[in-house]
């Protein structure tokens, strides 16, 4: 599951293997295992994308976190230009 930088052919093979594992998990009588099988089935496409492509939006999320932190610190300030300047100063 944690492999990255795979070719399209490798991803297809891994997907076939994952589908076999999901089928085996779904055959189990335990309710948590059946829930896991449904969850993995619902997330097949994102899992395959994770294998194929390694980009994520972590940088964007980091900027949003910094902006929210600045906004929390500046609670009560009414001047948007000061907020904007602080964001530029913090996030570059």
C-alpha cells in the first residue's frame, strides 16, 4: 500500500492484488473486517493515484494554517490591509 512512483503497469497489477485482498477481507464474518473492505473499495481510486503520483497539497494546507493562526492572533483588528501584510510577511 505504501509504494510510490509506480508505472501504470505496476499500478494495474497492484490494483488487482488489492482487489483480491479486499475480496478475502469481505468474505470474513467479522463486522469490522467487512467495514474495512467497504472502506478500501470506496477509496480505490485515491489509493491508485497515491501509487502513481506523489504530489499532494501539503504546502497549501500549511499556508492556510499559518493564515488562520495570524487571523486568530489579530482578532478584533478591522484593517484588512494589515492582515494581508502579515500574511505576506509570514508566508513569503
